[in-house]
């Protein structure tokens, strides 16, 4: 069982139930995409939706007798809007015909890796264009556990100062990428000052009342992260098959905005716009070939 099936409303399923579900998707899909994979085999993706923007993809190959053989499946959650305009490199996973996107997002300070959702579109476009540069990317995430935290109280002046500091830091990071030694030195000094401030305040304050947001790798899988971000939008959608409620949130994390999907039963606390979401996520994304 794919562990993140729970995030879209399929909890605690046994193997026979999953096999039956996948067979139903192949027999009665909402959408079928067929292209050729990296080995010039006929590659197909059967997609079925189980709610607003959530569903399951079954991927596999056609044999010479026109028989479809499922290779793997994954739950998906399609985000909205544009998350990043940074250039993305695509790399194939070694064990199957699935792909990862790799992006150096300035706002995060780490290399962002995500699971590519629109594989068939990428394989078809790859015949036309070899590079994916110049395309925007929409990111989304599935989560198995999360908590709702109260926001940090800030007045308008503090909010303006935070926005200004973030913009200045992004400019410094961009300059440092180009080899600007002054920018590298300024970033180093800024990090030292931040560390000193945290060391002083953490002695008498809770760390989550000091740190407003964060984005950092989680575990050993490269496309999973631990995040803390402000909730900008929120709605609850039922899974059409199981009736389980799915909580979908638009989150601002380190100045990067993307959507997060979690089973309401796995969420501790009452979500609301303005509050913060803290949890572990599996990052997905799609390249926007048609905007």
C-alpha cells in the first residue's frame, strides 16, 4: 500500500482492497494518457478522481498483445496557481518510469525536489523540447500528520519589515549564486546574527514563538519535507469513495505558496485562515506547459 493513500481519504486498506481499487481505475478511468517512455515502450497512465483535485494514477506499459500491465501507482493532489518560476531539471527514478523535479528555489535556501505528476505530458513534450527551462511549476503536497498552531502576533510595521528583509535576503542569495563575495559575506554575518538572537531568546521563549515559518528536508527520502507555514486558504472536501473528509490548505511557507492535502482525522487542532500548519509532507509538482 502506498502510505500516502491515507492523505486523500483511503485509510487502512488491505492488499486485496487496493488491488480491487486499482483494477476499477483501469477498467473505468476518468482519463487515459498514452505516450512512449524512455525505452520507446507504449506507456499509459490511467487516472481516476475521488474528489476536488485528488485521485489516483495507475501507470504501466502495453505489451505486444495490447494488454496493459500496471507497474506502479500513486495518489495525487493537484495544486492551484504558480508556485515557482525557477528553472527545473527532471531526472528519472532508477527503478521505474517515474520522475523527480529538481529546483534551486531562492526563497527556501535548499534544493527543492518534488515528485513529477504530469509524466505523460513531460514525455510527450520531451520529444519537442529537451530542456524544461522557462516553464513555471505548480507544487502541492500530501501529509500524513500535522498540527495547527496559533500565529505569532505581529503589527503592520513588523510585517513590512519582515517582507523587506525577505526581499533583501533573496537579492543577496541571487547575487551570491553569481559569485558576489560581498553578498556571501553579508549572508554569513546575517546567519551569525540570527543564531545569536535565537540562542538568547530560546532560553526564555518557545522556539515556535520565535520561528514563524520553516522548510527543511525530512527523513531519508529526498522529496519529503518538514514544514511550518501560515494558512492562507482552507476548505474541506469529502472523498467520493470513502466519505472521509480531506482538509486542503493553501500555505505560505518561507514566502513560497503551495497547497497541502491531509486527512482531517490526521490533523490535530482546528485549522483556520491566519493560523499555522506544522507537519511532514510529500512534495509533488507539475510543469505548466500550457499557461
